[in-house]
């Protein structure tokens, strides 16, 4: 795959972020329960991680569970947590086998202790891997992230660790969950929805957006390449005039 893409002359974005949407609708079209769609979506996640690495993407961020997703039915939330537990259980071995560094962003305190422990183990076990940088957003909401960052920054100002005049964009970025991770070059959202849904609002300031009607379980390397081809057609000026 990497050789084929190199021959196309495409510029591969350094960081791709994806809003995984459409699992429930995918299942409904097949007269199956929503949870079946989530299971298939988890399989797609595993494949897209491998594809992104093969293509040459250096950073991949996936929006797996938002702060608003707790508002879904108890049965669906329980099913999602079960899938998450299973994924985290196998993710350490898979990440290390593929030299993937995996990190999780979001507010962890609302998660069960066993999930938090697995996240901590996953991050510690893969922190020295030098391949794809995978970030998974779990119980993540951008406004919540910014609120936590502002609170921490305000505490440091009150304690004299930071002077107000020292605060700049880089410092604010360093207080966010994504500290040390470059901003996304390309955002993909599946299922035809065209909104950010409280995802990486600070980090997406100059990101190129790509929306597709394809439901997440049907998203594959060919769809990923369509998004990258579209990305290559964009003129990224970052506010400058060329």
C-alpha cells in the first residue's frame, strides 16, 4: 500500500482525526440491534489503524465515546463499555506488536476503575513505541477539556507558577489533553453528518474537513484514500495570501 501511494504523488497528512459515526444506522439498515453496529465499528477501528500506519500517517486520533454519549440508553452505554473493555484488553499486545504508541484523552474519573487501570497500563506499556501515534478519545468533550485546562492554568497562576502575561497559545495547548500532539491536518466524519460534535474545537482551527455519507462500519482504506485525495486538492494558506 505504501509503495502504491508513493507512486501517486499524494501528500500524506501528518495527523488525521476521525469522528466515528453511523454504527447504529448501519445496524438498523440490516435489521440488527445498534450494539451489533458498534461491534462491527470496533473491527473497522482495528483495520483503519493498520491502514493508516501502512499509508504513512504519523498521528491518528479517533473519537470513540463523547461526554454526551452517556445520555444514550443504559443498555447501549453498557454495551459500549463492554466493547471498550474488550478492545483495551487486546490493545496492549496489538499496539506493541505493531510499534504503535497509544494514548487516551478525555475525563477519566467517570469511567470504572478497571477501565482506568487498563488505560494506564496501555499508555505505560506503549509509551516508548516509535511507530504510529494513536490517540483514542474516551469520555471526551472539547468544552470539558478546555474547562479543565483553564482551571489548571488558573491554579498555576494563583500559585505563582505562571504569570498572566506569559500565557500564549502554545501554553494553552500544553494544558490540553492533546499536549505534545500536533494539531490535525485532516478531519474525517462519516455517516453524512457535518458537525464537530464537541470534538477538538481548539485543535481543529486550521484543519481541513472531509465529510462522507459512508457509515463507519463500511469505512475502509479506499474511503480513507478518497479523503486524502480531497485533502490534496485543498490550498492550505493558514490565513496567509499566496
